[in-house]
């Protein structure tokens, strides 16, 4: 039976976070390809870097294992992508990245953080609910899917 490692403390996780750089893009793209049937392209990440979005990576043993991309404008933040490498999921890294993202949104004086998530992604929805996000609406046929299109759940968290 495989044991689940202890979740990293937020302080330990915070020390493993750093701003994303262009040099990270090949590893990030490999994680995207392993994580999603319809992944972001390397160009999507490059364009987001160039646009000045808040982009952070999480490292373990010197290797990028997760990241997030957040856009902030007009007093609102929008989480565009938060991904953990498949082999490192369910170890607390996603929760830690989300907490860091929320803190950075507050640093940017955002009043709220919004996101969209596939309605089929129960694990992500549970993570967001456990962090105080509320459901706002369903955006029909938002994501590409094998059978056509999949709905997105729009979620929001007001920030202190």
C-alpha cells in the first residue's frame, strides 16, 4: 500500500515558490501535456509572461512540480491556470499554491479572485470550496472536450 507523504507546511511551501521565468516553460509545458487533454501551449505561457501576469512555480528537489497563472486588473484577480504535476498531486502542493495565489491577489489590492473550472473536475472544485470559493454560475460549453464542449463552473472568493 502506498503511503501519502505528509502535506508540506505553508512556510516550507512558500520557500519553494518563485516567479516563473521563460526558462521554466519547457518543464511547465511537459506538466501541462501530462495533465490535460486540451493543454495550454508553450506560447500561451510565453504570452502571459510577456503580458506581466502573476506567474509562480513550485519546486521540489530542484524540479518544477507546479505553477499558477493569475491576471489582475481593475481591482479583480482571475486565476487562469493552477496545475500540479500528476505524480505530486494530493500532497498539499495545490492547496499551498492556491493560498499563495490568494495572498498575491491581496498584495495587488484585488477585492475578489475569480476562476473557471471544468464541472467534471471534482477534486479542484472541492479544493476551491474548502478555501472559501462560492459558485457563481455555469458557463455553458466553455471548454473543449472529447464529446464536443464541457461546461465551466465560475467561482469567486472575496478577499479581505
